[in-house]
């Protein structure tokens, strides 16, 4: 039995992909540009402190520098940051061109921060062990997913 196949956005007639029971996502029929998807309970819950630290890391404000650019193959996801079980994935659409697409880590950091603010009306707290629900940002040609449950 499939638990999730697609969420149909009625008025616009658009479909968004969500995980199926096999753990894989089906491709989007159409992409909704720049929208936040909050409170995702089908993913593990991340914690605030590592999200705060990841934003600093992606902006180059920590001792470690992120890969710049960060590459993701079309139709695949890449883990750009992982700390204390909280991971940030960048997933490229299968028809994204070029097939190995470069992403700017600072831009991904902006998406993580802005979407957190959209979802929770604040910034993530440094050093906080408080968990929140996973969240995602859809953008043209790719999405950014913040979730827990990673072995980092």
C-alpha cells in the first residue's frame, strides 16, 4: 500500500511529489516556484541548533568552508550539510540542465534560513536542542529539504 503518492493542489491543478511507501518521490508535474512547505511529518524531525550552525557553514561563517560550488546531478539529491543528525539536502529536477548542476552554498543557506522564518516566524536558535518538523523549499528546478534522522 502506498501511503503517499501526490498532493493535488486543487485550484491550480498542480501536483507535488511526496515520498511513497518505497521511500522514493515521484517527479513533479509542474514546479511551484519559490514556495515553503512546512511541518512535514513524513520525515524525521531536525533540531534547531544544527540548522543554525548549517546556515553559518553555508554562508562561510564557520571554520570549515563548504564546497563552492556544490554539485548535484539532475534527478538526484545531495547532502550539503549534516550535523547532529540534522541534514540539508539539495534535490535537482531530473530535467535540470546541465546534468551536473552547480549550486552556490550561500544561496542554499539563504533558502534554509528564509524557509525556517516562513515556517516558524523566527530564526533557529543557536545551541538549541529543540526539535521542529522537517521543512522544504521548492524553487525553480530544485528543492531544499531540512530533515532529521541522518547518521552524521
